[in-house]
């Protein structure tokens, strides 16, 4: 097989730093805690770690509001501890990816405070999108754009002389002013930022919100949306920012910077993975992974798909075919820090419904949840995602089968989505509840080094029963299933083995072969016969639950809501 870059089939473990492990006893996760648990991550058998933003930040969107791209958030550590972490991770064979946020910074970033102070028409304001308001006294926003997290996309500042002033654009919240990428200072700043972290040894970046970085330079009004449309949907129908093509010039430029860095440092193999939600539109996704842009882009169609074999065929198989044909590396995820955890999604009695990012069902479905069913399906889904060709991103706690915490009291909610939509959307706190490491509740189930501190987000009762400590003792735990699957995965991943999708899912099976191996997922509730073409000359490599396959009258049957690897 041709030598492939390490990332093409890599499994990356996503660490939401704040929720992973608290090493300094303040109730929130940090780099000290991560350092203490690096061996655990390595023991899973993954190739690397993606760190959610851990730069200095007022934490209005938990790090996606960066106030300094060249340092570490003091509550999480400092550059020295980061360097130490890099070294330890590399020793354990783990790569480190950072998260870069190019669309916006924090309103506490020095550039933004300088821009407000510098006044109209200044070079400092050119780095953002400042505009005069409409109306008699400029009291109305410059256009009708909506923000992703609720409300309008503009906020008005007070000018240095105390008078009501210009407005600035923010795609997400008022605390996250959008950069103007037509400005050369912005371009240079991020070039320096990429190199700064590459010099410290990071192997790449997950790139935030790439679909909104471009903007029509005239900022025209977006087409009217029907009354009653959610904020999220209204925002997503604004063609003057979502997928606005000028952003691709930036990604081409970044690729030049990265390729040049690799030429200057020939032992380095760097990767960028774009966060681009393009439901049902692999053609749009392809634009981000053209050979002169991102190395990878998450293929979220699987994450957004309901638990249904036909839908898996339509989404995963379709995405695979178009991305594979383009030569791009295909990148899967079932979970991340923005969506309801998969155990809960698949446990919903309306799990047949398609979901969309934070817009509706992932966040706001009122359907009841059968956690036992959700777990059973999530186990099968683990074999599905780890059986597919390409890279896989796992989200911390996924390997423990943690469910979404749905009953967080409103008073404890911190996601700006909750406040900005006045509670209409509950937000994403439920997938960010601190990890349970042990079953001892005194120190927040092993999350904290302190026995007296409160967690930044409360853990529900019984959380410790799903801890790493407990699951390590149980042979059939979710944790051990992930470990086994990651250990056995190399038997399937060789890209030389062509993938063939089998059937169309109408029988409840989502199946594919990879050379001598086969992956079969039964999304129906009942036993289904596995076609003989898949079972002939193959035996069980791994089942999602023991005894998932049985022989009856000379055929092999697969139990409902399970999966198997054959080979
Ligand atoms: C996408 C990130 O994943 C999300 O957590 C964040 O709130 C927005 N982008 C804004 O940066």
C-alpha cells in the first residue's frame, strides 16, 4: 500500500478541556488534569487528541471567544505546561491538534477594545465589520442579519466621547465580534498564529465555523424569512455569509502557509480539519477539501442521520462515494461538544427523525428517551463508525456511553444559546458535564483534585456508576468495547481494501465489505438474516454485544440494534 499521511485513517480523541479533568482543584478541567490522564487516552488506542480552544478567553462561549491566540488560558495552565503536555503526549505516541477560531474573537481581544477606542474610520476598526446604523439617529442595525445563537447579528457600541456609535457584526453572540478577512492585518495575524503553534509542536488544527467566515462585502439584507422560523433556521438561510465563496481564498492561503511549513520542516505532517455542516450536500463539502484547501472536513451527515439503515446508506454511503472519488480523506464523528450525545439521540422514541445541528431535534426533541435502547444502538454505532474507512473523531465520554444530561437546572445553564434565545433553546451544556473517573462522589467522581469544590457544571446522581474505574472492571462495558474495536480496527482500515456497500438498507441492515472483512449493522428491532455473500468464509471478529449473531437453519442472523465485524 502507498504510504499515507498519518491522519488519513487516524482516530482522534476530542478533549473539551473544561470538562475532562480538574488538576488544580477549581472545579473546571485544565491542562494539569489532562496531563494526569494522558496515559488513559493513550490506553484507548487512539492516534491523537483534539483540544477544544484553551487560549485566554472570558469564556462567554467557553473558549470560542478568544482574547489572545498566542497563549494559554490562565485557568487551564500556561505555555510551559502546554509544552510539557506536548512532550508527554508525543512520548505516548499521541499527536496534538488545537482548535483555531478564525471567524471571530472575544470582545475583550486587544484588537477589539482598541478598535472601539480608536473611533470611526480608523485602521483598527477595519479589522472588524463596523458600520453606521440605519434610522434617524443610526438607532437601527445596518442590516437584518440574525445571529446563530439567537437575536440580531449586530450590536451597537458607545463611542469614546460617550455618544451612541457604530454597530459591529457578530455571527454568534455580541461577545464574539467577526473579523474582517478582507483586511491584511487579520490575514497576517493568523499566519503568525498557525506558525506559532506549529513551532510548539502541534500537528494541526480543527478549524471552527468555516462556513461563515466569508461575507458579501456590501452586507446586503438577507431575504425575508417566514414568521415563526427559529433563529437558527433564519440565520442558516442567509446566503450572504453562509457558504459565501470568498472564504475559500483564505483556506487556499492557509494551505500555502502549511505546505510551506512542511517544506521547511520535512519531518512534519500537518493536518487541518474543517468544521463545515453541509447536510445532504456533499458537493458543498467537497469545496472545502479541494487539494489546495483543508486536508479534511468533518462529514457530519452520519452524525445528523437518524438510526436507520436506509438513511445510513443514503448519507454515509453517499458522502463516502463523493469524497472518495475526490481523493479526500473522509472524516467521521458521531458526537462532539455541540450536539446531544449519541446514546440519548438513539434512545429517543423519535430517533427515526432526521436531526440538524442545534436547530431542532438534537437539542430540543421532547420525545422520551429509552437509555437502554440508546446504549445498545450506540454500541453498534461504535462498530459502524470505527469500521468505516477514513478518520474518526471521538468525543470524550463517548467511550463511556455517557448520555446527554437533559435535566440541568436553568440556573446552572451556561451555554450562551440558552440566554440568547431566552430559554427557547436549552443549549449544549448537557454534553459538557464533567467526566466521571471514579465512583467516589467526594471529589466529583474523580473529576477534581479537590474534595470541597463544586463542578462548573453539576454532575447528575449516579454519574460515578459510568466512570472509567467502574467500566474498567466490567468485561462487557462500553469502554472495553471501544478498546477492543480500536485494537482490532487495523484489520479493517487498510485503504487498499476497497469498500463495497451492500444492499440499500430496506431489510434493516447497513452493510459493507472491506476486502476480506465485512461490517453489518442491524438498525431494526428484530433479528435479520445476514446475506450469505457476507458470511461465507468469514467468522466473527467483534460483536457489539456478545451473542449478537446466531446461527439458524444454516444462516447467520444478527440481533436487533446490534453490529458485527466479520473477517
Ligand atoms: C462551533 C463550535 O463548535 C461551537 O462550540 C462554537 O460555539 C461556535 N462554533 C462559535 O465559535
